[in-house]
C-alpha cells in the first residue's frame, strides 16, 4: 500500500528579494535501498509550491505532498531543481515528514542551487543528516555519492575535467599557484613572481579560477575587475559582505607626509584630522549601519566623504586605558606574551647567538650581543651561562629572515629594513624585561656590515635611540605577524585543506561534517586578500616593512620553517622552547613562562578541541581497519600533501594516517589553526595596533647612528621629529588603522566555536552528548579567563592600564570586542 509524505523546503531569500506567488521548486527523492534485482529504485518527486501565508522576509516555505510506493525504503537523498531562468536560491533545509508515523528526515542543505539552464549536466544532490563512511554507504546512494564528488571536482561525464574559466555560479574546487598577485599588463612594476611550483618560491595552493594569462607575462594570471572566483557556497553571506569594502582601491598612491607632532596623532582618535593626500579608498568604506545595530557605533571611523573635513577613528582599547603605554618597556615585552603576536617569542637555547647566513654575502655571523655585553645588561646577580641554564633569556629573532631582504627593501623609496634580534630577561614575577635590540645591515656599496645594540637608558640621547630602535623592531614584528603568523599560517595554509575536503570527502562523510564549519568563508576572505591586501601595490605592500617583497618574504618563511605538525599549539610551544613535555603538569606541558596568557588560555581551548575531536573520531573509527578502509579519507590526506602543499610534500612534519590517534591529531591541528590560532592573532589587531606609535607597521628611516660618525644635530635638537619621520605616514597610518578595524570586527552572523550544534551532529546521540560536553568546557573557559584577568598576581594580564587578555573567550557580541573564537578563518 502506498503512503504519502510531505516535503518542506526552507529557502532564505536575498535581502529585499521577493519571490512570485506561483514560485516553485522540484524535488526528486532517492531511496537508500536497491530493488529486488539489485537495481536503483526509480526516484519519487513532485513540484513544491511556495506557501505565501507561511513565508516571511527572512525565510520562504515550499511544500509538496508526494506518494511513496510500497517498499520504497528510507529516503536518503534529494535532488533539487529550479526552472530554467529562475533566480538562484539558497536552500536552507529540506524536511520530509510522514504524517502517519510522525517520522522526519532532515536535509541540512545550506547551499545555493542554480537553474538547470546554467548547469544542465550537474544535478544538485543533498544527503540527509545521517553520516556514512564510504564502505557503509547505503547501496541506493553509492552512485549519487560519487556523482556529487565528481561535480565538485568539475569532472564531466567522460571523466575529463572542466578547465574553462570559472563562473561565479559554479561550485568547482581545484588548485592553482599564486600567480594573480601582480598586474604586469597595467605596469611592469606590478609584476610579481609566481608563488608555488618552484624551488625558489614554494607556497601552498589557492583555489583555481582559470582566468587567461596576462599579455606581458604568460606565467601570471589576469586580474578580473569583478570579485575573484570562489565556489558559490564559499561566498560571503550578504550580512558578512557588508563588513568589507567592494572597491579594491588604487595601487601605490599613498602619500608620504609624516605627522607633524604627537598632538596630530592624538587628534586622529579625538577630533579628527584632515584626510591625507591621495587617501586609500578603504577610508571611504562605511560599516556604521551594520555595527550600529549592536550599539557599536563607538568603534567606527568617520569615513572620508566630500562633505566631511576630517577623518576620525575611535580610540583603540590600549590607547583608552593608557595613552603612554607605547613608551613602556614593560608593555613592549608583555606584548610578546599577551599581544596580537604571541607566536614568535623564543627561549634562548644556545650561546653565543650566531647567524646561519653566508658571511661572504651578509657579513660576519657573530652577534653584537656578546657575552660581556649581555653580562653587563643582566647585572651581577647571575652569569650569562646561568641565565641560559635557568631559562631566563628569551628572544625575538628576525635576524636571518629579514637580512635576506634588507638590500631589496632599501631600494624602495621611503622605507628601510634591518635584521634584528631583541633579547629579554625573565623576572621572578614572570614578567619580561627587554635587555637590548640588535639591528644589523649587511655590507653594501663597499661598506662593511653594520650592527649595533641599543638598550634602555636614562641618558637622554640613548633613551631616544632606544625608542627609535623599538619602533624598528615593532615594525619587523608587525611585518612577520601579518605576513607569516596571520596570513601564511592561518589564511593561506587552511585553503588547500578546504579544497581537498570538498574534492575528496562526500558531504555525507563524518569528517567532512566535522571540519566543514572550520572552513566557512575561508576562500572568500582569501580571495578578498588577493584583491586588495596582498596584491602588488595593495595595502600590505604600501604600508608594511617588506613593501613589494612582502609575499616573496612569506614564501621564504614557508620554505624555511613551515611544518604541519608544529601548527598544533603544544608542538609550536615546544618548538620555540616555550614549553617542554611533563606528564605531571597541566595539559602535559611545563611552560617556560608560567604567566603566558596566550598559552595558558590556548591550551585549555586546545584540550577541549582534542577531547571533542577524539570522541567524534573514535565513534566512527574504532580501530585501524576503519581508517585503512576509508578510501575517501586516505585520498583527502594524500591530496592535501600532493596537491595542496606539493612544494613541501617531501618535507618533515606530515603525520602518517594509519590510526584513529593519527586522525585525531590531524583534525585537531586543522581545527586549532582555523579557530584558536587565527582568533588569537586577528581580533585584537585594532586594540593594540590601531594607535600606531604602539605598533608601527613600517619604519621609514635609518637609525641615525648607522649613516653618521656622529649623531646628527637634528636628532639632538628635535628627536621627536626624527621618530615621526620614521613612523608611518599619515596616509599609511590611517589606511592600516581602518584595515585593522575592519579585520577586528565580528559580523552579526559569526559562528562561534561550540555555540550551536550542527544538524548532522545532533542526528547521532553519542555525538550530540560529546558536543554538549565540549560546549560545557568552553563555557568554563570563559569563566576561567575572567578569573585570570582579575588575578593581581598574574602581572602579564592584570595591572593598571593593561588590556585584559580576552581574545580566546569563545563567544562574543558582534562588532569590535577583542574576544570571540569563530570556527573559521573568515576575517
């Protein structure tokens, strides 16, 4: 006897989009079972009509009643079709209900569907929220599972791959090198090397767009006037898109005029200043309408408009709490542990310090931090050898990486560069004290290598030289933070994982469903970065220390340092000497500095992630055979190495994938990079770097002791003007402040880790319970962070004028809050 089911579709319209009252969708439902002859059962379907009285501006509802033949079996997949010429639709969910048994089957689609005439040879297939490993796939769904994956790879019916230029409505995932950063057809000065595919410039891969080559450089890809392609489901939501400018802006047009005095700098955050000459178009971007909805109007700049005589920024949190903290040596040191780049401080493990660069090209390898000098800086309380043995010396070491670009960067007007080392001493209260800064310039134009150590001083001239040396190191740290710690290690390296996930793991695969939230909007934000931030003449090249060599520099660091295994938080801490394994210590790690806010909070989040991932993985993979038999999983991991990171596929650091424990480490590492790592280095950018004297993005002039035998009278008479000349120009500072403000803001539709369960997780009671436990641990982390910030004994997070360390609190309101951990790298 036949039965009837009712199928409901929830469709989310675009803003202000109206559907006609006679609008409809067409459904085809597939059985999980084969018929008695082992053949696919015919699909059942019907046309779902728009139910106008049950629809709202936020969601449209479509309903169809379908007769189900006897013995059809459980429904496992639905194919959604739109009429030719219909506008695309965002299908949120499809629910099949049996009025007799009251059973329901849910399809969590959250995907765009195109009309048949646009993609005639690809069916839009959605699977129910029940997850299946490949070998467990119901027989009636095996072909659909393979067909859906083939569609995502761009495979045609004959097995060949579509290599045409990608169109905005498509959802095809493939790889390409970074060959679209330059714009040589506009001007040869915008030519940039291809990153990826060579020994000289290894790099992770991005999503392929298939655009034609430039005329002047066949290795480079043309830059389209419209937004760069990403698969349709990777595009921002309309709510998210409001948080970002659509105009990429001009290239290399920023003015060089410096600030006249510190009063003018303060006016940027109070009454406003006159717009700089040739301001970047990003200053015209206005997100007030979005953030005002959450009472965040206080964190908005006044955009540069023809009738607006000033540009004004809200005071960043650090400036509000202590406007003089940029002068504080204690804050300079604390930032390495609780600032926006807590990833570069290292323990000094060997002595003396020595460069690994070729002395023929870069000069003597010995550091200017000699034992005698450091002994003088430490004092007589202990020897240098004792300080190292007691783990009292720490370092920011940008010497060898930056030295290789000093000559190149110095060829750019109005900027300079040094190799640098900054040495710190650990006090008994777990605070750091800076001992000195070593700046080095390689030999040039017949002149020998120059290097000098600058240290804190109460003597007037030395005190100003120290401030200037700090400005240089902070610019170096800003450069490494933005290009390596932030862009390369999170944004860039996550994209190949996401591409491989969509190409090799079915949407019904449990690991796909585990990791998919951690890739939300990653490709779109990376595409935006290639359009406006990291492109030739873009914001990064125009405002940060490495200039036109910025991306080339990130390739060097990828080549020298990047390994998959050390992206896990514990391994990263161990690599830098900031922790060592100790089974008796919290998290199994003994920290070299116990009051290390990033590590303290991060390890709780890491442990919670690992526990959640372990429960999930062990549920689906009880033993090694389950891993071995999962062909999709093995193909995914191999493709990450072979196609996503092919330039490093033979390098150390890739875990094997043979056991559930291996898989747990892999997925935990990927998830951590997407949530914890990225949040820690992104969402407090404006708080700590919006007021640029605290953290200049670039240093534009040489140290006065490098170019002159005697310190110039100009410096003696007016050291403030010299440091202002070294600081970013008005145009650079305002562009960076606006960029930091945008990147530090959460969108209203942000998805925070552990806040809401995914439908597929809720489907399985075991997974649902594990998620609730994960959620409880994250709630506890919120409270732990609050308690730590109130603890006066923790000097690196509590004190007069200090910004509390809240960035790893899992949830947040939207806007600029300085806290909140989204699942993914989406900002």
